[in-house]
């Protein structure tokens, strides 16, 4: 599964709950969670960084995403010291300009 990014403000420490059969469940809705990878976006000032294949925990019921602290620390390190595999140009739109005047 490749899901467009969980932003920093959406990240939460996972409220881990386990069932009697040792399955981890979502602390938000009680759904079953699993590990998967996503494409994560990180904004710092005006710079936007994309990270592919980021390991996360995701709820299969509500879609809540958690990124482990160790992964977030590695993202911080890559922004400071890493070399990107490629760079892309990103179009920017001002949505308010597209709306008809009221």
C-alpha cells in the first residue's frame, strides 16, 4: 500500500492495545492494524520533502497512520545529511484564486 503522506501534525504515538490472541488494535477505533509502507511528505518552511517506502503502522478500519519515533529521527537525519535519489518539480496552486467571487 502506498498512501500519500501523513504530515507531522497528524502523527501520533500509537495507543497500542492488544487482544487476547496478541493482535495489536487501533487506539482510535479498535480496528486491526498492520505494518505497511507509504510515501510520506515532510514540510520544513517552504521546502517539501518526499520519502518513499516509509514503514508505518496503519489501521485497516479507519486508516489512522502511526510513524515510529526511530523512523521520524531517520527522516530528520536524511533531511540534514542525506542525498535524495531524485528531485521533482512540484506545481503550487492557490485554491482561493480558483474560487468564484461571492
